[in-house]
C-alpha cells in the first residue's frame, strides 16, 4: 500500500511539473503543489536532527520533500 501511495504522489509531482510547462489544470494544481511543497519543507525542518543522522542525509531530505510522511513511515526508527 505504501508503494502505491508513493507512486500516486510521484505521479502528482509529474503532473504538477507538466502543468508548469503546459497549463491544463488552471492555477489549482500549482497552488496545491506549492502548499504540499511547503508542508514537506516544514517536515524537513522539524526532523532535521533525525535526518542528519542518516547515512545519506541529502537523499533522505530529497525523499521527504517528494513523499513527506510516506517516506518517514518507511524509515527505520
């Protein structure tokens, strides 16, 4: 189930990027993507210490930026 949710979120990001180049969903998709990006950025800021202890912290931050809580659920505590 987690892989399906990550795939759906990745599809959302791809659609949001495509919407920047060829607007097809109006401004709504852009505002939703911006809001989600801000929320995921806040997650990175709040979990900075935990992510810094990981072997590749830059990779973990990127994955949290893309998948948010879905990636955090898959991480070992």
